[in-house]
């Protein structure tokens, strides 16, 4: 008899494409409060809603390795910001302000997260360190994404 | 008669690794013009040529979620730069310059793009805001990459 | 006779999830030495140990396209840092320090690397350019990750 038909095409390769987690948020106004999570309220990208705009925290649902970065406008006073993971400050960024010399401060970090972990930014110290500024032509932003998901 | 031989094995599934878009560009000289796209002319990485060095714009061919970041040397005067998406300023970075105090300003953003969308940087405002500087030991750069392609 | 059986199903497409390389490191103290690799000694993430804490260099084992970024605290004097690829400075970041005005300087770059390539940061110039600072509430960091692995 004749040979059979060709087999079916193989399955699509396992793709990192099934594991999406990314957010990019900003501020409409200067940060009013210190020692609490900065609540970013301007949303450039937050399709999965893993950044919680009520708590101000990124909430990890997909375990894996994540990249985070922030870029802050420093104005009216000095700024000291810490990136927190689960109530512990992991990294600190400090920039002093001088009259008439608006500055930019930024940071980036790669962290392995478990499901349920939370990551956020907050002013570290009293209000003298609260110079994170924003208005309609000055942004301060916080972004993050899942780089490598854990394989279940 | 006997049945024929089995058919050929099916084709391999689609690879997750086919979706590449990334660029990393810089400047050889200070930015001369305001309110037009900054034309980066130093190429660290632009294999797909999705950054167009004539227009100064990143041109999206693969729809999906993209990460962009820029790091600018601020020298001789203040700098205000905006990241544009399709003729609309999406994000603003402002850094003031003081005599003898060269600064660095930076930004990052995640955006979902459709095929045909364009993203670029430009000085926002008149020449007083044009202090984006570069020479052979001072870089100002713009980079971006496809983070999560849309599945077709 | 009858046609043969259908062929076997094709192999699964190649997974993007097998290729991991990422690191995120910082400093516990100011950088003492110029014109040698900065040896970051604080480890936020370095599971693959591709960042070598003895040499201070990222060592590429998986060829492909990589993203690197650094965020530096500038304090006590000016800072000029270069990102090196295999003994050649590829990019320069310069920030001047003024008394009482701590600054932040940062850079990012995308590079295609071959297996065996090395990437690191070092102060470029004499000790007058060595103002990269760190202590327990002021970080200076260097991070990188594999964005797109080469297909073998
Ligand atoms: Ca400034
Ligand atoms: Ca400075
Ligand atoms: Ca400052």
C-alpha cells in the first residue's frame, strides 16, 4: 500500500509567552507621605494589574526572576527612596537637592520572587527626605517585569 | 496487500525564540535641535534596524509589550526630554544644569505597541532645554526591546 | 493495500525557558581603585554565578543579546565610569560632584555577546574621577540579563 500521511505538526515550543507580568506606573503629584509605600497613580502599562494601585505594591503571582527599575525627579528637597521586598528595604537611592538644580535619581534591581511576594518603593526617613516630585511635565516612574518564569 | 509505511514525522513546533526586536543607540555630539526627534547616530546594537537612523524613531514591526530606557548627559544647560509615541509625548524627564556640575538624567517605560507604532525621544521646549550632551567620553543613549510579543 | 499509519507528531518547538543568565550586584563600600574592574561584593541575584566576584567581570556562557544597566551614587568627588567589553571601553558615564549635592548617575546598554566575552565597569581616569560611593543606605549597582539567546 501507499505510505501514510505525514504526522501532525509538533506542539508549539514552550514559550515564555504564556507568562506575562509587567507594569509601568508614574505619579501625577509629588509624594506626600514618608515611610509608607509610594502609591503610583498614573498608569502607562498595567494590563495584568499586578501593580496594586490601592496598596502601592507590586504583587507577585508568577514565581520567577524579575527586573525592577525606577526613575525619580528630585525637587524641593533631598530624596531617599528604598525598594522594599516584603517589609524589608533591599536597596537605597539617595540624591541631594540644591536650590534651582532639579536632579534625576534612578535604580534597578533583579530579584527572584515567590508567589505572594510584594515589592514597592517608599521614602526612607522623615519628610526631609521626601523630595520625589512629579507634575504634568515631570515624571517619576516605577516599572517592572517578569524576566524568567519558574518552570512548575 | 500490506499497509504502506508510516507517514513522515510532523514539523517541529514554532519556537518561542523567533521574536526579536532590540536596539541600543547613542550620540557622537550634543543634540542641536529641539522639538524634533533626536537622531541617535552611534549604534551599539540595531541588528533588526527597527531603530531608524534617518527619522530618529523606533518603528514597531512586531506587536507586543516593549521596554524603553534612556540615559542622558546634562551639560551646558538644562535638559527636558520627552518620550513620544506617535506624535504624543508620553513621559517627561527634566534635569537642571549648574555651572561645573554635569549631571545624568534617565527614564524607563513599558508600553504596548501595535505594528506601525513609533517611539522616539525629543527635546521638549525651546533651546534653553536642549542640554543633552555627548562626546567621545560622555554618552547619551536610548535603548529598547520587545519584552512579550503578541501571539498571532 | 491500505495506506500506512500517519507519521509521528513533530517535536515540540524550542523553549525559550531554558536559557537563563542574570545578575544584580552592588557595593558595600566606595570604590577604592581606578582603571581596574569594579569588584561588586553585594549580591542581590547571581544564581548562575555568571558575574564573577573575584574578577569583577560578567562572563558570558550563553551567546546572545544582553541588557546591562548600572546606577551609581556620586559622592565626595566626580565619577567617570566606563562599561568595558573585552578590554575595550564601550560606553562612558560622567557626573560631577558639588559639595553637599550627592547625585545619581546611570547607564544602560544592549550588546550581542559571544561565549567567553566579558563585560564589566571601571573608573575611567585617575582618582579624581573615582567618586562611586556606597554604604549601608546608599547603593551603587550593576545588573544584566540575557534578553535573546542565540539559536545553536
Ligand atoms: Ca541637576
Ligand atoms: Ca552632578
Ligand atoms: Ca543631587
